[in-house]
C-alpha cells in the first residue's frame, strides 16, 4: 500500500516545474512544513491530505487513512485504517467501472444527458443496510 509521502510526491510532480515554495503556497502550506512532510519528519495533517487529494483528483479520505495508519502505534487501530483503505479502494474501483460502462454504452450516457444530468462531476456509491441496534 502507498504511504502518505507517496501521495505527496505524486502531487508535487503533477504540479509541474514550479519552485518548492510555489507548490507549498498552492497547497496553502509553509515551505518548511512541506519540507518536513517530504522528509518524513512530520506526517501530513488532514488539511494537507485534502489539498494533496485535490491535486490528484482523488478522495481525500484515502490519504487521511494512509496517514492515520502510519501514525498509529496500536496494531489493532492500524488494522482498522488499513481495512478502511481497502474499502475506499473498492469504492473507487466501483466508480471507475461505472464510468467505463457509460463510455462503453453511449446510449446510456446520452439518456443521462437528455434527462438534464449532463453536468455530473462525481459518482457516488451508496450502500443501504438495515442496522439492528
């Protein structure tokens, strides 16, 4: 599984040939904070995780879960975050499959547009369950 630093490096690479200070400014971070995140001296806070996710175009919870997994001392708690990351990966895959299905079946995509839903930016998967307390 990817570490939080992997996400950060990927985001910085995606930001192009800008100075480190410019990248930090775009992520709304101080330059020294970004350096500490990059060296592993500090783990990203939730805000930084969300900004990195925004650059990468992914769900911020994926990065937050990675950071929490790295931060946890308890094996039981680390397992919780690892399981959450797996579930998030499955949900992301489900969205990708649904998007691919729309591309493979243009008539469905056209029907969605006809119904006035042509500006869909996100696809959400909702699982319904009956919980007995």
